[in-house]
């Protein structure tokens, strides 16, 4: 039985142009604020890692303004960055992790700053610093890794933090433990990940970052391989431009010139035929990916779970439900609450529900 945790937990979530901060008492949110960083401020730093001192000063100033003292915290929980593939869980920020993030060993991304900032705040104390379910969580079964060529392996890169948090929430609503259920979870946002959760592990998921699965507001998803190769060698595009087609300027952006799905729905309602076709095609591809993950689970599915920002769209939910409702109950949790998910990861360790993991 879970013990009530009233200790304060500071949560840090670093984005490319923002630092989100929150203070929790257990699972209850006390404060939350987003510190925005304009282009002029960030132009002073060549690499993301160079922003560490700048962002840490802002966090300290914010804490002082809120009357938050480091010594009063039970833990600091930060968004995980690009580390080596690891199982799901709450990880202690240790020297091995700091080394990989500080050197951008596995890639450079604003999320790399989370653990580093947590370490800066806690290094002169005994307060633990954690990261929870970074995007590189990898629990894929071996058969899911193979493609049609040994030089190319499928990789697990997805919205692990929200997928796991929503999976646990869905299991609770079904009256079961997360480790007792099979779920297909579809996170619908700027990126789209559709995952098969089997008894607490994500055994298969599309690579939501680098071009696999449904197209999204700004990502192309799976493309015809032969045609893509021809395009790469056509001389019409640079490597940078091709990569932008896959992430940033693909998907809905490529078709309609916007990545705002609310704008797409407004066009659809105004009778824009192209917007209607693109919207329907996105719902169609998401539904196909859900069906594929149902097959991964051998048809044994307790629920299909839909989450992320686009899940606020009733039109999208209706279009997807029409195609997948026979697979099982449809549970919808619009949006994503990464700050709560990070706090919950710390709480599970503090109350002994989970064991803290060590990054190696």
C-alpha cells in the first residue's frame, strides 16, 4: 500500500526555447511556470550544453522568488535526454549519465540539459536527482528490431514519458496494474508514436522521430523507400533539405503549409477539400498503425488508448474510433502532462513502489 508522500519535488523539463519548472508535494502540483528564452538570449551559445550556466541561474532565481529552498526538497526530477537505449524507469543522475549528456555522445538535444541542471542544483547536498523514462527507452522484442536488411535496424525512439504515464493511468481506470494489461497507446502530437504495451513493457513502437509510422503535423512518417532514394540522388535537394522533409517540413506542413491542426480543422469546416483529405489520411494512417500493434499483441488488447495534443480533436477521435473500435475499449486522455509524469516517477521511488535504476 502506497505511503502518502508530502515531500516537495522540483521538476525540470528543458525544451529548445523554454525551461518548464514545477514544484510538487507528492503528486499535488504547487507551482508551475514556463521560462521562455528568446532567440537573442540563445544566440550567445554555440552549443546547447553551453546554456547550462545560463539556465541554472534562471532556475535559482525562480526558486528564490517562490521561496523554494534546495534543502527542503526530497528530490529533483528532470526530463531525460539522449542517452544510450535503456529500459523504462526512474534513473539516478550519476557520473556515467553526466558524461554521456555533457559530451552529447548519443546526440545533441535540449532535453540533455535536464539531468545536468538537476545535478548542478543537488551536487552539494544529499538530495537525489532523477530522470524518468527518456525518449530512448528501449524494451522492444528482438523480432521487432529487424528490417529487410542487416545494415538497417529499427530503433526505439518515442514519447516514452507520456506513453508510460498514460499506460499506468489507463490500467488504473481498468481496475488493473499496468503490468497486468495489454494496451495499444497512440500519442498524437507534433510527433506520433503508436506502441504495443504488453504487461508493462513497450515491445514494439514506431520510430516517432526519424521517419516511421503515420505522418504527423510536421513529420513525413513512412515513405516509399525506392522513391525516397531516387529523390536523395536526384540532385534537387541537399541532405539537410531531405532531412527537413522527414522532420520539420513534412506531413501536414508539406501538404497545407501549416502544422496547426486546429487551423486544419477550421479549413475543413469551411469546405476546404484538400484539408479534408489530408485530415482523413492522417486518421487513416494512425488507425493502420494501431491495427499493426494489435497484431503485435496477437489481438489480445485490454484497451486502445489515445493521448497527446491532437486527442483534443473530437473529429480526429471520431475518425480513428470508427476504424479501431472493434479492437477493444477506446480510452482518451487528451494532452500530455510531462511535469506530473516526472513527479510520479520520483514518487514511485521515494515510496518504494519502484527501485531506482543506475545508468551504466
